């Protein structure tokens, strides 16, 4: 099975200069979790997610309308695929890079769509009903497990101690 069979083609995009409030509005309207960031030629230069927006607003001390997408996405690696790539290849990339969404580009790196883990999950549901040429439930679970692995060791809070007046 190839990416073109599962990808979402009608994908909204944004630019580096778009502010985070505008992106959040599109994410809300489209009920999605990320947008590809493109340049003026529609070439993918990044991806911005709802999580990126939350962390940026929480850490920058500025309103979402005051923060540009480029401030958040600059310098981060971009992982893309093509419509002719196999789903198994893209699942391997999702696992290794711990990403839930991968922009689909053509040979010129221009946006054609996006493939999300949700697209793959829906395909696995169909596969389990008889389509043996698709994605197995095991492949989906393995991918989700890899995506969800903690990247950093969690910081634990110091245990609370009671002072004599609390006893």
C-alpha cells in the first residue's frame, strides 16, 4: 500500500510569517493537529502543531497573535515523504522520528498532502475487515508505541516533607 492511498489531499498550509493565533484558528476549524509550513513556491519548510503553539505561548510570555510560525519552526529537521512511498517506509520514519504527521511532497518538494497516524489507523481498521493488502493492526500499535516513547527522562519532584507543625 502506498501513501497516495491514505493521505489527506485537501491540506491547509501556513507560512513562516503567519502568527500562531491564525494557525490555531485553522487547526480548530479543520479539526486537525498540525499544518505544513510552506514558502512562497509551496515548498515544505516545516510543520507546526497544536503542541508547538501551546509550548510557545507558555514559554515566550507573548500572545499567540504576536508570535510568528518561523520563530517556532526554524532550525528543526523536516521529515517528508512522497505519494509513491510505501506505508511501511513512512511508518518506520514516524517511529524513528517520533512524529504523528508527515507532509507529502512531489519531486520539487511542493506540498501534495499530509499523512497522519490517524489516516493509518483508519486504514488498519479497514484492513482488519478483510483488506489483506493494507496496514496491520500490529504495525499501527508498534508505530504508536514508538511515537509515544519518552524522549527525555521525566523530572521527578522532590518528595514533600512535613514539618513539625503539620504533624
